[in-house]
C-alpha cells in the first residue's frame, strides 16, 4: 500500500500508550499504523506494523453492504457498560473510531435526492433554527446560488480568531440534523419564551438517541441505504460522485446529530484537489470591515476541520459520542507533544505547546495551513491574536486596523494521535484513495467511559480532544475536552442543555 498522506506530517508516526484500568502496555514508535494483533511484518524486524486487511464490513454500518456507504451508524453495540474505562485501549477504542469514520463518510456523501449535494447540506444551520442568531448583512441572501454556502462567523467558541498562513480568516458553521432540529422545533426550544416555558414545566432537555437491532429496539422505520463508490481523481476534488440505491437494515433509528465546520478561503494559487470545496458567500456587517461598509464576498472554501457529534443508546451515548476530523495539512506536532494517555498530571503543558525544530519537519508541498515557522523553536506557539482585525475586500482578507496584512499565528498540535486511531486513518484513507476524503484524518473519538473525577474529567475517553481549526488556542488547557466542556452547557433559561450550547443561542 502507498504511504498514507498523513504520514508526511512530521510527528504523526503512530505512537500510543495503550492502557485499560491498571494495565498499561508500552507501544513502540513507528511510522505506519499498527495492526490489531500487534504482529510484525516479516521485513519489519521487531516493529509491529499494519499488514492485515480489515473486513469489508468495517466500511459500512449495514453488514449487507461492502463499500463505504450512506448508511450512518446509529450506536456502538460493542460497548460494555459494566466496565470502567479510564484510558485509551485498542480493543475498546476501535468500535468508536469505526463509528466516527462511518458517520463521517455517510454524512459527507452525496445525497441522491438533492442533486449530489452532501447530506449535511440538507441540514438546517444554527441561524435557520434560532431567530436570535441574526444574519449579518441579510442582503447577501439575495441571488445566492443554490449550491453556495452562506457563511458569517469567523470567531471560535473561545472568542479567538484564527487566520491561516495565507492571511485569511477561518470561517465557522453549525448544522443540525433533522432528528435534532425536529426535537428543537416540536418542544419550542427554538424560541426564548419556549425554552423558558420548557424549563418552568420541569421538562428535561433530552435529545433523541440512535438505536439499532443490536439494542433490541423493534418497530423502527426502514431507511434507504446508498452505496458509495470511490470514484474520482485528484482533478475531481469533491468525489465520490456515484451512488447506487439499495435497501437498508431493519430497526435502525437515527439519533440527534450536530455538526460544526471550519472552512478556509482557498487562495487562487492553491490547488483545490486536496480539499472538499464549496462556493460560498461571506456576509459581513460594517463593524467588521475595513471600510466600515457591509459587504458580501464570493469565494471558494475548503473544509479544514469538523466536529461530528451524535447521541446513541449504547456506548454511554446518552452523553453523546464526539468525533473530530481535520484536513491532513493543518499543522505539525508540538516539540513537547504528549501521548493521549499521559494525563496523570495537573499541568500537561506547563510551558505551553512549543514550536518544533524546522529541520525536523516534512511539510506538505504547499505548506501547513496554520503553521509558518514564525515562532522560534522551543518557544510557545498557539498564541491568540491580540490585534484588532478587520475584513478587507480582497485577499489577504485579515488586516489590522490600518489596513496592513498581519503575521498569522503559528499553530501546533499538542496531543499525538492514539495508535489505534492512526491505524483507522491508514485503513480508511487507503479505502478512499482516489477521492478527496483520503486527505482527511480522524483526530479521535471521545465518549464517556468512567464516572470521572481527577484526573479523568467527566469520564471522557480520551481525556483530551481538540481540533486545531476549531479550538486552536486552548489545546493546552485543562478544559481542552469536547465532552468535558459541553457537560457544562445550559440553556439560556438556566437548565441543563444535554451537552449542547445550541439552546443558549446568543452565548
């Protein structure tokens, strides 16, 4: 097999410390993924490498379909709720990472009923659901092409702003699948007075959970399944494009699903073949533009990061399952990057996440999206932008108040990939070879495996998970945990929000 594209990122050799409860086993440093049995290939001496082929059932949640498919997984029946999981371990994590990749492929696949648009493009946005979330410059809706995104947010949940090495803002968008959207609408949670009435009535926010035959649920509707063929080449960046209809399994019920996207503006000189791309219009009010005038910018954007969150019956999914993906060319590892199970410390990054030695880096041909080597080796990277920024009407779009381009921040990855997750990436990227999706990687799948408490947070496994494009500047912090952060989410009426900040729209 060819070397997977993520392998060119310095430091993304498969490194992990797999342990479960009090058991721990050291995993040696390698440059390719490990196989399930940790056996060595004949020519690998003592280093275990991935040599086995995964069964075709790995690539679709419907066991009757062999290819990567549109059938989204609805739960993780392999999870053993009677066991206490403290650390990442291969056999425990593999079903969750399989769930993540299956979900990612299913939700990004062309919808046969919507002229080839990705399934998530049929989902409502946060602005579609909540009137409190105003659209800057509503005039930008006029004449918007049917296939174009309408984007308006360039601020991360932490309040920080990320600018890529081309000098352009990263843009953000939230989508809600029909199951979650229907729940919100039916309970009038899309209005402030409705959320207050809901809380006053003593109702608990409880988004629907996915169920499958393995969870012994009967009478569910029969969905339509779609098989995806891995068609396309580097010149057709949004492949796969061909879909064949088939019947799906009985008794499958989809749960609530929330998605958050990070998009980069693609410079004209950047080849689009490595990205999932979309035409987009950016709606801007005068308070964020350089000349103080509202404007609409028509650009092409490429997907650089994505959170995919789903509620399921098994796998402690009542606290959701959190999957996070990135484009492979975002940033290098920090010089002091830690293994995902090395969490027995109050300050894993007491000195911050440090810039690497440039001589050790093997950067993508067009450079890292978020790292330009401006920071001296060994000095803290991931420094948030303190300058007051404005949008210019031409690239580079991020300017200081005087109209001059800025020096973008250097972003590095603080946490290494778990070895089992890197193996999943290796397998799926090869399965999706010839499509744009071979250029994306799973960062990790986070789920609730234990009761929590120091140093185990709210019980999330892995303890830390963050996305460079979505949480760029807080990776080193003790709350750099998707589920840990969202466990504190409340509605604007003050009640527990079931792990989502959606119900506090103006937060």
